[in-house]
C-alpha cells in the first residue's frame, strides 16, 4: 500500500505524544517531517520533547523548530495541564539532537511539500502559527497540499475561554489565516475531542502493550486534561483517527471563521452550521464521534506501536 505523506505540526504535550506515536507506527502514513510550535509549553521544551519521543520510538523523522510566539497576541502556555516540561511522568531518553534541522519549520515545510511527488497532508495538532506563516511566505505550497486535518476549534463551548479552544485561542489571527486559505480543511475540535476518552481500565490495559503502552500509562497518570474517572481526553489523536478511520466521525461541511475582536469570545471558532452568514463552506467539521469505537481504535493503535 502507498503511504500517505503527512507533516505533523505539534507542541508535545501528552496527547500530542500519543497522536505522534500512532502516526509514526501506522502502516498507512508516511510522516515526512515534524514541526514544532510554542503551545502547551515553550518552543524549546516542545522541540526537546519531540526529539525525546523520536529517540524513544526509534524513528528517524526530521524535526524543524517553528514559531516561538503567536503572531499578535501574547503567548500563554498550558503547563497547568501538561506539566512544566510538557511531558512529565515518564523518564524519556535524551533528545535525539541530530534529527533537528537547521532550517526553520516554515522553510522545511516548504521544501518537503514542494519536493513531494504526491500532495502532502498537513496535520496541525497545535496552534496554527507555523501554518499561517507558511501560507503568507510561500503561497505556492498550496498547489501541493492535499488537505489540512487539524485538531482545534469547537462548534460549542471552549476549554481555554468560555467559547474558545486552546489551539485556536493561542493564536486566533493565525487560525483565521488558515481557515481563509482556500484549502480543504477538516476540523477535529472539542466536539469530538471531549468524547475521545480513555478510562482507568483502558490505561491498565494499555500499560501491558509494550514500551509505548507503558509510556502512555505513566503520562496518563500526570495528564490533567480530565480525571481518570471521567476519562482522559485524547484530543490530538482525533486528527490522526480521522486520517486512519474517518468512519468514526460524523461530519458537517460548513463555514468556519475565527472571532478576533469579541471582548469575551476572541479566539472562538464560529461554526455556521445553519448558514446564517451566507458564506461558502470552507471546512468539514467533525461534529460527533463514536466514543466506544474510538476507544477500541485507540487501544488497537497503541498495540501496533512496536
Ligand atoms: C489542544 O490543546 C492542547 O493543550 C492539546 O495538546 C490539544 O492539541 C486541545 O484543546
Ligand atoms: Ca497539541
């Protein structure tokens, strides 16, 4: 089978670590590049975390460091959720520094996209600063992008603000640039992320699934995205799940814009499911997920991480 080329843009982050693992060990995906962006924790830390993960997984994928802060707004991290270093709870090996490119993430993405014989899929599972910069600096890349499958946004309420999701609210202007890019976009936001849960009994089972399972188990013990009893939210794995198992999702094609000026709602995605704005659809929004099937898919995917 021909593997689908993807670039992951990420800020590990506990849920990022699991999404990256699943993508790297998948037989259907070819992870050509991983780019990092300040988000859950600082750019330095998310980059070190990515290099640690790759060492741990034994995968030699090039990594490029991207934006250290959002385009306009101040940077506020999520270390309250992911721990100070972003991936606390497990004793990872040293970062594999030789995988770090000297190129900036935006230049590396441009090169990988332009050199690819087949269109590349972008999988941002973090704030969209790098992707917005890519389109602003090198709009020619759009010709060779198949689609953007992102974790971010919400058709309902938020997890960063009342109505705003973390990845979008961290850099709303960048997100708006991406939604206006004219490229096919799939948005796997909180509507599905909040239902993509693993429970304590899953975690016990995952612990027995080799070294990646053992890592997941220990990270889960420190992940404060939700208590173990009510389930841990595997937000970022939803974007990878959409690539590998789209039948888990219910999708609505609609217009999505980002609120930039609301005094209480800045950074929220306005998902116009009823067509009030009379705008052409620009996004396939995942509005629901089969939580039980996701759970099974997630555990099967971790089992394959060997
Ligand atoms: C998103 O925010 C980050 O904290 C997670 O890694 C995920 O990408 C969820 O809102
Ligand atoms: Ca993330």
